[in-house]
């Protein structure tokens, strides 16, 4: 029962739209009405600057990372801990992408996914972050950085963790992110993707 409760709580936590709240409070800007209209850190970076975008990215990562870390402690001896961790992580990312506070609109979940990786195994989170940073800084294309880093995380998660639950989760999150970025992928193939 407590595992199900955490899944619900992760959805609510993931639904907190920091990439909407921070720009609205600090700049008076509704991110749904500018740029891509996406309520995510990338849209903030492109339109309001790197510093504000990074703040939103960190908060979006933490809103999943912190509850998952608490969950690991509470469910320490729980027989199905890893299964519920994975389901709760998915709930948190779905909450971000389809926020109950924004009429089920949101971002694309990349920062939340990074928070999940750090919570489940810090090395997979570090691999994701370092790869994403290097590609983003060299190409200035966030979607390319995100999708490449997600793919590498899937490749390395099982050798690092030896955990089939985590492999299934990472694969699902990667495929889900590719689906969420489908328009970006078309622009990438056309050489028309936006840069920051």
C-alpha cells in the first residue's frame, strides 16, 4: 500500500511546474505563450537565459530526485522496492509532462529523468549529465544532447547496476522521451532544430 502511495505522491511532486512558476514569478512571463510553448527548462534557456533555465532544470530534477531518495529509505526492506521505485519514477516524469496543475500540459521530462538517474544510481546520472553537457555546449542543441545522453544511459545502465528493473525503466524513459521529442527529431533530420 505504501508503494502505491509513493507513486501517487511522485505524480503530484512531478506535476509542480517550476519551469512555469519561476519565470512567472521572477519575470512575469508565461512560458506557455512564448517560444515553443513548452513548460520546460529548455524553453526557459532559449527565451529567458541560461541562468534562469538552469535554475528551473535543477528544481525539475530535484522534484523527482528527493522523493525517490526518501522512498528508497522508507522502503529499504520492502520486498518489491525496486519495482515501486521504477513505477514511482515514471509517475513523477508523467506528472511533469502532463501536470495536473497546468491542465495536463507540461515539459518533456528530461530534467526529471536526470533526477531519476541520480536517485537510482549516481553513476548513471553522472554519465547522463556529462554527456548532455558536452553535446549541448558543442552543438547548442538541447534535444540532440538529451536524446543522445538517454540512449547512452540505456546502454550502460545494466553493466553498471546489474538490475533488470532499472534497465526496463531506462529503456522506457528513453523511448518515451523520443516520442515526446518527435517534432524535434524531424527538425534535427531537416537541419532546422532550434539552438540556444
